[in-house]
C-alpha cells in the first residue's frame, strides 16, 4: 500500500495529534481486548469505566461474576460473553457487531452501557435502586416494571451472587486487591 504525501505527513507528525485523538476515540467506542482477562485487569477496567456511567464498579464486577465467573467466551446459547448479553440487549445500546461479544473489553463496555440504560429506565419510573438494577439486568426492565418495581414480586434467583445483589449487597463478591 502506498501513502499519499498528505497521509504520510499525518502519520509522521503534522497531524499526529488528530490521528492520536482518532485512535483514542476509536478505542473508546470499540476497545480491543489487548490485556488478558485476569480478575485484576477486568477489575481495573471496570473501576475506570463504571463511574463514568454513575454505576458502582463493585456492582458491575459482581454482575460479571454472576453471569460468567469472568469467562469472556461464556455462552448460554441465548447470551454471550463475560456479561452474558443477549443480542437484543446488545443492539439496544450498541452499534458494535454482536460477534464482538466475546471480546471482554467490548462486552464489559456494552454491558455497562446496558446497565446505564436500565438505570435510566428505573430513574424515569422513579424506582432506582441497586437491587432493582440487578433485577433489570437479570430479568429485563419490563419484567421489573410488570412486578410493580418490587423485588419481593420477582422470583428469587438461583444464583447466589444475584441473591445477594437483590438483597442490596454491592460487595457480593470480593474484588482484586490493588497491587
């Protein structure tokens, strides 16, 4: 491939600031899983991204543990990736192709976006709480609405982590210690 003079100048410095900004924006919208999916790397990523959406990082990490035990290639047949997003939920908040669901960075990014979507839904109905947010993520926003926004009206989840989240325990799982 041959570069034009303008492309060469952009890549070699004159436009490097714009080029770097473009790369940064591309990374934010479609992060690549360049780091191994270790609990420490996953926690670090969540700890940085979740507060930008006004969501407690411990809650997001607990959802990842509940959904897949941090397995980036988990698949239930209906949902995929670390946060076990269905194609419907994915498309609700993302233009990224669903085949990216097993890329752990992308999956967590879209999962956090979906959590934010659920949080806004609950706030618009005057019923935000972390137990209801867990239920929205787990059962779907309209299942929670149909239950009158009452946790007690929803079936108790079998998953022990979700049981704790439904009870309001944001520290349902331990997060990796800072090194």
